[in-house]
C-alpha cells in the first residue's frame, strides 16, 4: 500500500505500534501526538489519509477533524475510537470523518479502511491514480503542494452544481478561484456575474440582486432585472458574503431554496437557475456563532469549502509569481528585465506578505517602474520588505550592497517620484497608487521637490 499517512494518537506505545504496522505495509508514516499538532502538519504537507484517535488530552480527534475538513475537505480522516460508543462514531461521521474503526484495532479492518480512504481521496482530488495534484487553471500560478491540492479540488468541484465557499485572506486569489470554477463548469457558456456584497448599501444591494419594478422606490424610473436574472443559467460570484446584512441574508436564502426571485415591488416570482460561489476573508463560522451570519445560509453556501492558502504558507510560489508579474509589467511598461537580484529575491522570500499575492503584484509593479537598470534590486522594493530584514537574520552583508549608497533620503525620494511620474505619463493618481501614497501627499512632495511644473 503506497500512501502518506498521518497518524495521531497521544498514546506513545500505540503510535509506535501503528507506525511499525503501516510501514510494514509500505506506507510512509508521520505522527502527531495531539489534534493541534495534526492540524498544523496537514496545513504544511500533503497526506493521503489521516488516522486519528478521538480521545486525546489536548485538542481531541473530532475537533481536529473539523479543522482539517475546513482546511482540506478532500483529505479523508479515519477515526479510531476506543469505546464502541455509537455516539462518538456518529458524531465523527457527522463532522465529516470518512469512517471509524474500533479499538483495539482489527488489522484487516484497518487495512481495508485505509485502502478505501486512499482511493476515495484520490477520486475527490480528481486524480486518476497516483501523482500529486493537478494542472493550474488558466491564469493561476503555483506549484506548491497546497496550491496543487487546491487546483485538484477546483478541477474536481468545478463541473458539479454544488455551491462553493471560497475562503482565504485578502489578496490570496479568491476571485481567480471563482473564475476557474465557472470556466471549468458546464455553465461556462453563460455568464459569470460578480456582486460585491460590501460595496453597496442594503437597499441598493437588494435591488441589484433581485431587480425592481418601476416606482418600487424613489428613483426607480424603469423596471429592471436583477443580477440573479442576468446570471440565469450561469454562475453568480458573491464576493465578501460576510458583509451581507442579516435581513438580506434571509431573502437570499429564500431565493436559493426556492430557485426563484421577486423584483422589489412585485409579488410575481421569477424562476432562476444560478450556481452560487461565495467568498469571504472573514471567519464565517465565528460570524455564525456571534449571530452576524445565518447558520442555515452558511450551510447552504458551504457545501464545499475551498481555502486559498496565504502566500506565507507557500513561499515556494514566491519566485514563480514574482517572475510572472515581472514579465507582465515589464511588457506593459515597455522595459526589459533580466530578473531579480539575489538579495531582492531573498527579501521577497523572507517577507510575510500580509496582503498576499496582491501585495506581491503591487511590489513588482512598483519595482518595474522604479528600477533604473534591467535588474530589480533591493532598493526597488517597498521599504516594508527591507525593514523586515533589519530585524536580523544571516546574510546581512554590507547594508548598501545593491542599494543607492550615499544617496540622501531626499534625493532618493525625489528620484523615485520623478521616475514614477515619467513612467505613468504624469498621471498623478496612478503615480500616487504606484508609490503607495495619497494624492495629497504626492502633490505636496512634488511641490517640495519642484516637480510640479
Ligand atoms: N495564483 C495566482 N496566480 C497569478 N495571479 C494571482 C494568483 N493569486 C492571485 N493573483 C493575483 O493577485 C491579485 C489578487 O487576487 P484576487 O483579487 O483574486 O484576490 P482575493 O482573494 O479576491 O482578494 P480580496 O479578498 O482582497 O478580494 C489579482 O490581481 C490576481 O490576479
Ligand atoms: Mg476578491
């Protein structure tokens, strides 16, 4: 049996025995002694199966199962329970366990359980057999295990009708995932309609989604179809779903349950066939607990959860993404680049990217504009990246190695502004965006440096 298995048990002797047994079957085994350790390992590495005890001192097996499912719904988890308690077993299945095994273990049962779980996991990842993860969908870059896993999920889940909840920090690529899901579905010939639930006030969002009759409210001069009707036969991407007001959540739930919507001011329902993909950077489960998000709507949207990992969880993707963006912005700015200096790359690898891929994209765009030569060096990167390095770490060779040694801060600033303005055709809003300052700041600096003529 060829498989990578994570075994979780707080009983050392049992862990050792299991490891020996599984290894004798040809498995690669790693171990954790409690639930939180297991969750941390699953976040870092791809396993085929998790085999976990239920009763553990710290985080127990069921809680670990929940967290693992949240992070990686494709990964099968087998539960071992010492007590032939039906409650525990049922609880485990409800929480999404693949199956449960009774302790003391029957090794034939263990073996067949593992084999089924492995096969099931491969199917859910959309793999024919062996091999790790899938090709990236168009426009998405990444070769880290976490991203490959995600691509496999996208490929497996896209063709279905299931609602998908895309989770992840800001700038991780949730919108790209939504697009890939739509493109990979039989609905791709129809529209992908995007609505940002945070961008509109409650009443506007409602009429935007459901449409309105003429005269339904002041300013409604004509009858209008809502986005649901526009998305009929296609997909609706509801971005920042966590920001949707409670009253509207109820109406959305009704629309999804009944497959029909009503224009504001109308009592005639219109049938619609729309697949929903929702995204949020909030912890929706926490929002449910605190009463800000309807539990029933949460379960309806969260048929399948896809979590897009933060960039700092997959640093091996940084060079790839950086080069991708360098190519794109170099072309756009009609400049030629050889690449990044080793120190610049080092800084990028060490930064923790709170703004994720979007932050990296902006940093590279800025560097393309600022870099005087055909190489992006550390001084072309935002100050935040360089500051991170000042906190220590090896390789701090001559601070000004490839920076503008001896240049005063003011000169550097003036030069950066002048060069940026030139690159963006003296468009001040654009220059302010690239430099990461407000237009007011930019204007005052331009005045100060005499760049405003
Ligand atoms: N894997 C990737 N490959 C290439 N580009 C990416 C990738 N992930 C993200 N990007 C780019 O990064 C930027 C941010 O991505 P996107 O808008 O999808 O993030 P998001 O998760 O929706 O962020 P937010 O929560 O702030 O809305 C986009 O310009 C996108 O093209
Ligand atoms: Mg987004």
